[in-house]
C-alpha cells in the first residue's frame, strides 16, 4: 500500500531532508511539491532535482503572492526555461480572502490568466488555488477548456465540486477535517479525489496524507488500501507519472 502526496511545499521546510525519509516510512511513494513565486520556485526545482522519481515539481505564482508583484514576466520566463523539468503549473488561481480591493483582484486575475494560458499552450496540468473564489476560478478554467486540473484543498459549494467532477477535474483532500470537506468526500466519486498534505500549512508533513486517506475512509466507508490504489492511480494519470506505474 502506497500513497502520493499530490500537493505540498517542501521549499517551506528548513529540514526537508528529514521530512522526506519520514514520508517514505509512511509509505508515501511520491510527493508533488508546488512553488508559489520567486525563490520558492527556484528552491522547489532544486529539491526535486535532488530526488528524481520521488519529488516532482510544479511551478507557478500563487494568487496571494501575485497581489504585491509588479510583473509576472520574470517568473513566467523562469518556468519556460525549466519547462522540461516540471510536471505542471501551479499553484495558480484566485484568493479573495486576501484580495479585497478591485485592484488586488485585477492583479490576481491577470496573473492567473497568464499562467493558465501558458499551461494550456504546453498541455500541462493545472494545480489550482481557489480560496473564497471557487466559482470565478472554475468558470475561468472551464471557459479556457482545461481538462487536466487539480483543485487543491477545494472548500467551495458542493454544487461547484460536483460540476468540477463532471468535467473530470480532481479535488485533493488534506488531513484536516471540516464539514465542507466531508460533504465533498461523501458526494464526489473516489475517482475524482486525491490525497494532499499541503505541508507545512494544513498538514505538518507529507507523511500525513495517511490521515487524509483515513478521513476519506471514515466518510465513504471504503478501505484505506482501496483509497491508496485509486488516488495513486488518479495522480499518476493526471500528471502523467509513467515512471511510477506498476508500483502499487
């Protein structure tokens, strides 16, 4: 039985060299680590290069970071230069918890559109952040015709989650329970779910994706072994991680 952490931030750990062995001990066979901007993207790439076929990078500019950035060209250029080293673009999206003014929202939307367009042009999966902007994000992604989409830590209305699942999008479940999250687990098919730690923010470490699996088990009544198998295959398919096939 093995797990994949579909969303974490290893660059945010001072001691990621200690975190990774603990994840392996918890049967985490792979970790997808997301950059957010600037130095984060550079460090994310450096970590992934040290652990081939174990740590996989996606790079982007998170909406909460976009608010204070004058231009996104430098980050886009860095991602383009490292296109062959990444498996997706993210995390990107909108976050209206932090963007309160029209100017801030416009800045986030500009950033989102730039990286969304680039990901689609390169046929790369999207890792989406949508806090308090779930409707706007889904409308933008669907309007753009995106197909390979991970909605990280999605906590919007159930109707939006169901619409996302109908479009084939995947929703990742962190280890922290909430009423909204449990509704999503209950009503969204396992074939549309992934496990995530969002470490070190929601979960402390990638090893905690085991708790995500137990959370799903408690709501759906499906065994952890089956949850491991299905969510691992979902993640491999989304990110085209052919090097991991046959490992479950």
